[in-house]
DNA sequence: AACGCTATCAACCGCTCTCGC
DNA sequence: AGCGAGAGCGGTTGATAGCGT
């Protein structure tokens, strides 16, 4: 019950500029990550969670605000197709964008189901390439991490083999589309390989065009 | 001008994950 | 191994801006 009391005493709702300033100073003093300490020391009466969210989504340096570029939209679509609603993972590939922003963008601009609610028409999904690692992965149950890893690795291996058979050269993702990647986030082994291969070697324009009529 | 509807997005909630003990 | 605390994630909510009637 004490938890509930603390919770109800916490301030909620929109952040004021002065609160942002205090939070910013506190993060600089106590370091990013010590949210419980920051929450306590700041005197903002905001929960650690709330502080973390505010910092991560708005106050963190190098946050990019405003409209998504065509490249970003394209990348979101491709990554979502591959990863599903793994917003933090997708956002990690979009410098300056947050998971919350990507999630909101998807739900408002790109989510067909939601777009259908209004006047926008649902667009039939295009035929998928049956040789992609993603499709191969669907053959495996992905309930557990180990299953996922095995599935992913098997899919990647066989796909790379096929690609080599077709004499395909797999370019480094870092050099493509002029899309910079966050230096502070290491690629997740195996999964990232698939993400990058899929995202950067297919025809992204087709994927984007699927969504265009509904926008 | 007033009203209703829709789109947008900041923030919250609840769950899972991770790490230290 | 088990437990608890804190951090992180994805889903959802709610305020409000904008537009049409």
C-alpha cells in the first residue's frame, strides 16, 4: 500500500520547460541510468520511469524531431516487416529517433489496420520473396530465444549460401543509402546480420509503394 | 461560431528482463 | 537457485490540434 501512496504523490502529465531543465541538470550530475536517484534528488516528484522516458524521448542529446524523411520511412517499413513491433530495435537503426516516435509514426502513418478505420483503403500486401531469411524463419517456432537463434542462424546460413550461388555481393550496410548507424549500439549478433541483409539488399521502394496509396 | 470527428503524439501502465545479493 | 529492485520495452490512453460541416 505504501507503493500506492508514493505513486499517487508522484506528479504526472506533461513536462514543463523548467522541469526539463532540472531533469537535464540532474542527469548530468548523477549520470544517465540512475533514475531512482535522479527522481529522488531532482525534487520533481516524478517517478524514475517518467524521468527516464522524458530524457530518452526528448532531452537526450542528438534527438531528431520533426517529419520522417523518405529514407527513414522506407527503413521503418522494411525493418518492421522483418522485426515486427520491436520498436527499440527499429529505432536503434534510425539515428536520433526514439522507439516511441517510431511506434507513433507506425501507428498513425503506416499501420494499415488503423488507417482502414477512416477513409484510407487497406493495401493488399505484396508477394513475398520466398528465398528471404524472414520467410525461412517462419518455418520455426520462435517462442524461445534458443529456438529463435537456431532458426535465425539456419535461415541466414542457407540464404547466404543461396546468395553466393547467385553470385550476389553483399554490400556493407554502413556504406549504403547514406544511412549512418548509431555507434553506441552494438549490432545484435546473427539477428542484426539478417536485419541488415534484408533491409539493404531488397527493393525498398516496392515496400514503400505498398503504403503510399493509403497515406 | 460552434460542434463533432479524426489524427497525432506525449505520457502512462503493466509486463519482462537483467543484475546484484 | 531464488529473490527483489531497477531498467527497459511495447501497448494503450488521453489531451488537444486541426479540419469539415
